[in-house]
C-alpha cells in the first residue's frame, strides 16, 4: 500500500464503530477524515500501535461554559481558545461555547468575540443559556439580568450571530416565550427548554413551537411530580426531544440518571459538562459571568446563594461515571457523548468512526478508561 503524507495508520486497538466494537482493528486517516477501518493485519506498518487500548469517536459537548481556568463568557478570544483547548485534551473534539445571562450589550460583545472561533472551528457554535429564563429557577445566572424574551432582542442577537448561535435556552412560560422558541427554530438554531417554571401544557406548547432539547434535565426546572409532570415530563415523553444530562454524581443522582435513560432511551440522551472555568484547576474563588463562585472539593457553588454553579466535569470523567455507577455500557455512553449530540446539532460530518467522517477520536486505556491520546480532524493533540 502506498501511504501518502497526511495519512496515519493506527492499529491493534478495540475500535468502536456504529456496528459495535471491532477487536484488533485499525484505522487509516487521510488528512482530516477517516479513509478506512478494518480488522486483523493492517495494510501497512502502523504509525501507532494501540494494543490494549480503546478508540472512541471524539466527544461532542453541546453545553459548556469553560475549563482550565478560562471561560467562554468573555470578550477575550484567547481565553475562550484556552477553554476549548482544555476540554480537547480530555477528548472533546467539538465544543459549544455556552454563555450565561447578561445585558444585551454584554451578550452582543461576547457573540462578536466568539464568532471568529466558530468560523475557524475552535467551537461549534454559541449557546445562549439565558437571559430569557425563569427567576424561580435561575441557577447560577445573575437574577437582575433575567428578562422576558422581547422578539426584537431575540432576532437581533440571532442576526448578529448569523448562523453561529447554535442553541438558545428559553423558559417557555415567560411572556413571548413560545414566539421566541419559534424564532430560534426558524433561524436554524436549536431551541432548548430550561431554567423553567413551566407546567406540562406549556411544555407541550414549547415542543409544538419547535423546542428539541431539555437543558440539563432535572436541574433548574420544576421536578416531575406524580400529579403534575410539568414541562420536564412533557419534553421527556416527546420522541422529538433530546435530554441533556450532567453525569458528575453531583447534579443528578445515579438512580435518576437511570430513570432518565429509561424514559429517553440511549437514543435521545446527550451527556454534557455544563463545566465552568474552574474545571481542571484548584478549588478556590472564580467567576461565572458576573457572579462569584466558590469551588470546594470540585463542586462549584454561588458564593452568596449557594446554588450549584455549573460543574467541574470533563466528558472523559462523565464516561467513567456512567460506566462505573449507572450500569451504562461504553457503547451506549459513547453514543450519548458523540453520535447523539452530532445528530441533534446536525453535525453530519462527525460523531461516529466510519470512512468519510472527520477523524475525531480518542484513545483510552482499556481498564481505567483514562484518555491517552486525542486526534482532532486527523491531527494528534500534544
Ligand atoms: Zn449551563
């Protein structure tokens, strides 16, 4: 076989394909894409021997605020790049830059800062998690920045993003909430329901208006109750909706994760980090948007109110958590970490390992599931 420069041959690994694990398998990449996957003797001398290791598709995190001491909620493009790079080293080859509630001016400045990073592929898009969310379920959002979604503010921001705003979280019960969901869906972005006080009927109306994602299911929303399933119940039962799950053992009890997986099925679940800047760095004082956050034993809380303030999770940790605590197989975990977010986001060029897809992959130690190498678009990350 003639191998041209720009090609890489990895061999000897357990490789996860859409058909399941292939043992003693190899992958040939060509430039940014996977050109061939096979089993047994590789077609040439491999560049990398991965005996005893597992290869999974790169993770796709559709909800993340930062990591490694850096935040996406910034007007400093280099800081946002550092946040993406931190998660890349943990296997996240595609990442959303999630903002938090802020003034119209601040949001515009942040969207403008992040737009070039969407264009060069550092992030897959911008997620507006607020300001059009509930006062009662504000989580770690600045309460004085929350407001009802005036249609002109929503459309103005979407126009400024010009396709780069890929997801918007809205509380549908707010005045103008349903119209805002329609406007977001019409723009081609994903409308998500979250940080919401909505009841069941309003949840149904939100899905009819185009909502397709539940922002961090169970967190910052009315709970599913036996007499009133609330918006969470309405979205959980609709087969068109995907649920985001923060699987760090802090945000959702392992049993509730199992319950969610039974209702959503593996097909409609997406694992996210919702990570903030303190992820991967020491406990201490941090900022999430304008608010002070204290991180103690890896748990981030608002310094004043004590609300959980995002996570300090990385997706490789989430993989280990669900495999070790929630009876989830590596195959199913991978689907929720890569293939499903690719589907919900419409990223047709990635999310699975098969010829023609972007060569986004990570290598894990077989027993510990620790990440040993990451490849993004055919290039190893050092
Ligand atoms: Zn968030």
